[in-house]
C-alpha cells in the first residue's frame, strides 16, 4: 500500500496583493473540492506577516501528479501573487514528483523531503 504524502508550502504574499491572493485561493480550493483527486487541501494565512501556508494530503504520488495536471491554471493564478519560500514534503514521493519540485528549488524555494519512519493510515484503499 502506498503511504500518504503531506505537502506544507510557505508562501510570501506580494505587497498590495492580499485581496487578489484571497480571491484566487478561494477559486482554486473550490475547483479542487469539486474536481480534484482524492486529497485534502487547505490554506492558512497570517495577514500581519503576509504569509500563507498551503497544506495538502495526498493518497500517493499519482494523486499529486493528477492534482498538478488538473489544477495548473488555478495554481498559476494563485502563484502570481506570492513567492514560494519553502515546501516540506512528508512521505516518499516518486521520481516524477521530485522532478516537478525541482522547478521551485531552481527559483530559490527550499524543498525538503522527509521520508516516513513509522506511522499508519486509515485512508481507505480506493476512493
């Protein structure tokens, strides 16, 4: 059984773009809720610091790749108002996911992968 993979992304919201970021994020989350692969997604914000954190829990690497394919236009809309500072990945993504993350690393984001040492999941095998 594939183990779940958790992404925690930290983004700096561009000066003067808070409302645009909020609107784009709301559209993105609505789209994911209606069309996304089996996953959990949420965005948390610190308006005083102009920092947002995206949290995603995926069933496996295939879910991540499907999410990227489906949500690309929405992610691009959100990302125009932010700079990704870091992505922490908990679990063991496949080579295709790691390769996809290299784009963020190449523009200055810190990307770390922490493989699971121990744990369990009660996610059902199929959605």
